[in-house]
C-alpha cells in the first residue's frame, strides 16, 4: 500500500504527527527538548517524523519492515538534506540496537500491526535509557468497528473482543494480507505497565484542522491529505488514534 499511502497523504517534514488533522509535536510538546537526543522511530514509513526530529537536532534512526517505504524515506531524507539513519527490520524484535541507547522511542501507526505487543514493549523498554520516553500513537480501540454512514455512528459490536482487520486490498501479489490488531485501553495500560513503563499522559487527538478548514481559517496540520477523505465525518466524532506517553 506504500505507493497510494504516500501519494494520498500529506505528511509534514517539519513537525511530528500523531493523528490525522490533529496538532503535532510543535503544539503538543510531548517530547520536550530533542536537541542532542538519540531517537528511534519504529515503523517510520517515509521517515517524515524522523526527518523533523533530525532537523530539530536529534540523532535519529528510522526503522521499517517495508523496502518500498524505506525507498521513499531515502528520497525524502536526501531532499531534506538530513542525517537520519534508516534500517530495515521488524519492530516486534528490534534487537540490532544496543540496550539503553535511546532517549526516545516513538511510532505513529505501527504498533497496531504487531501480533505480540508485549514482546515489542519489552524490547523497547530495554532500548531506552533510564528516564527515556516512549510515544505509542496507535489505532484507537473504537477504530475496530464499522462506521454507519446513515446513522453517522460507529457500530460497536463487542468492545471486549474487537475484530482483527484484514487488509484484503493490500495483497495484489498474493502475499499474506496485512492485519490490524486492536487493543482495549485496559489491555494497552496493562501491557505497558507490565514491562515497567509509567504512563504519563494519554491523548485522543481531536482533528482540529478539519474544524478550522470548515471555518476557512488557515491551519495546516502535519498529517492530512485525500487518503482521509472518506473518513472525515467519522474523524470528527470518534478518535482515530490514541497516544500513550510512557517513560522508563
Ligand atoms: C500506516 S504506516 C505508518 C508509517 C509512518 N509511521 C507514518 O506515520 O506515516 C505503517 C507502517 O508500519 C510498517 N510496519 C508494519 N509492520 C511492521 C513491522 N513488523 N516492523 C516494522 N515496520 C512495520 C509499514 O511498513 C508501514 O510503513
């Protein structure tokens, strides 16, 4: 899906995005001062977040499993003339890095593709320095459920047993389809704290830019684009993402 995702998304290179049409790091300030910090971005895709962080003075590594996404990241990295290091790998087991070597581990929309998040959080905890920060921006549990256009409402069939979403349209070449795993808030809280993380903040970012756009006031969010056109009504009523700010 990389080609259509990158073509139809508008992703800033000068801010860190956490949710569609929502404020980014410039406004939310979840990371604090990043100048001189060592940052790992998991499931970096086109590495737009890593590029922004590198421009702000961080030493950044972007990791993704998709060579197509990483090719896009290479192009953007050279266009932006930044020093982001790019690595291909599976974020469930990011064992190619030295334990205790990062100040920040973050990912926007990667965690939901990991079959065993507990394993992933265990590895991430080990990678962080004491006091390090982890940002888990992931699919909100209500995202597991179908949007009913007529009722303009989400049909929550069974919150406690959310379905796994299978991306049938991502398999034109016959490979295994992509899958999205949804987790309840209680489950995520439990998985993070079980590894030793302290949860400092939880956000359900509101798409303020959609409201600003309707009022014709100028407001460019760091993450937007026609990719989201079909979901606009839904985004205004139900959070797309949930963001956990955790620390070691
Ligand atoms: C929705 S995209 C988000 C990309 C980027 N973080 C962004 O915000 O634009 C999901 C990304 O997760 C990557 N991904 C999926 N499973 C992965 C895994 N096991 N390890 C590393 N990356 C993975 C995909 O290749 C894709 O780039």
